[in-house]
C-alpha cells in the first residue's frame, strides 16, 4: 500500500503544482509546454533516484513503479490532444523509468521476475 500511495503522490504533486502555477498566472501560457517538460523530467529523475535507494522492499518498489507508470500513461493520454510535446515527454519518461528498473534488476543478479524463476530452482 505504501508504494501505491507514494507513487500517486509523486506524480500528483508535480502535475498539480504545474497546473496551479499556470492557472494562477504565475507561469505565462507561452511557457506551459516547457514547464510541463521540466516537471516531467524532474519527476522521472526523482522516481529513478527513489527506486535506486537501497533497502526498498520489492513489493513496495513494484507497486510504486506500477503507479508511476499508470500515472504517466494518464498524462500521455490526457495531453495527447492539447500538448503533444508534453505527451511525448511523459512517454519518454515512462520508458526511461522502465529501462532503469530493468537495468537495476539485471545488475542485482536477481533472476526472479514475479513468482517465476528464470533459472532452475536450487536442489
């Protein structure tokens, strides 16, 4: 449950803050796309740094990543018609997060994916 809430909070905080800055006129409309790109890139860096933290429980890390990816998918879908650049950035961030998670998993030497083994069970 912790990973789910943390993942949702990570994306919601960044997206809502950017939206609020635009809605209240703090950021001019002409800068909305650069703000969206910068926000998503920052979120991606924060997610990658968080998932690399040692001591993270595997189930929490998986639910955190799944929630992040689902949220980024929502940004991709929601911005596709109004801001293709922001939509593409969200997709690129999602791919970067997945690529880093796979790389970290492979580097750990862990051969298990979910409940399936990729190598024979020990005797």
